[in-house]
C-alpha cells in the first residue's frame, strides 16, 4: 500500500497514536498561512511516493512564512 505521510498520520491518530501537528496546503499562498498557524520552525515537504525526497530537495526547514512559501514554490517547480 502506498500512502502519503499526511495520510499515514491520519490513520495513526485514529488509533490514538500521538503525531506531530501538520497541514497539507494544496494552493499557492497556503504554505505561508500554514506556517503562521503552526509557528516556530517548520518543515516543508514534498508528498511523493518515492524514497530520497530529502536528497532530491523535497524537504526544507524554514523559519518564517515567506520562507515557507518560497520553499513550497521551489519544490513544486
């Protein structure tokens, strides 16, 4: 079975397993709002069915809303 990280977290939460809070923005501008909502440092990740997304540039640690939006645009490009 192939599922994305956010889908796996949803399944785990159904069974009471604690998981880090996250969002799954689907439109431009949403990463910025998600970063504001979560606060602190956040990780912007590509949701793909493949290994090595970090080595391929699909995982970015960001400090502020503008950086979250820029990272998401870079990953989507």
